[in-house]
C-alpha cells in the first residue's frame, strides 16, 4: 500500500507546481473553497482524459506496475490535492 502511494506521489510531483498556480489564480479571483475543489475535480477529469490517450498512457505505465487502479490513482490525486488546496486557502483567508 505504501509503495502504491509513493508511486502516485511521484507522478504528482511534476503536477504540483501547476496545481499550485491554479490555486493561486483561484485565490486571486475568488477564494471560495467549493469553487477551488470543483476546479480541482475538473482538472483531475482532464487528466483522466489525457491518460485515456494511447501515447500518454504508454508513458504512464509505472503506476500500473505497482497495482494501482485508475480509480485509486485519480481519487488519491484529488484527495491529496484537495487537502493541500484547503490548507492553503484556510491560511490565506486568515490574512485577507
């Protein structure tokens, strides 16, 4: 289980910067938690569409090797990213 989680986090590392930039943009526009989580869910859905493409799927075989299903992969990414977003927005709302 820990190996699967580390595999998912290794994939999330390059996406973390982009996710943080989206979170900052949401904070500037409208720092509402529901809006941020809906946006993150939409981005995870776009990631799922991108992985459905054959060329991209061949590059991402490593998470299949560790026995991670697509549902576990995307739900873990959404939960982890959602937690980071909630923490960031909670901290920022304290200063606004």
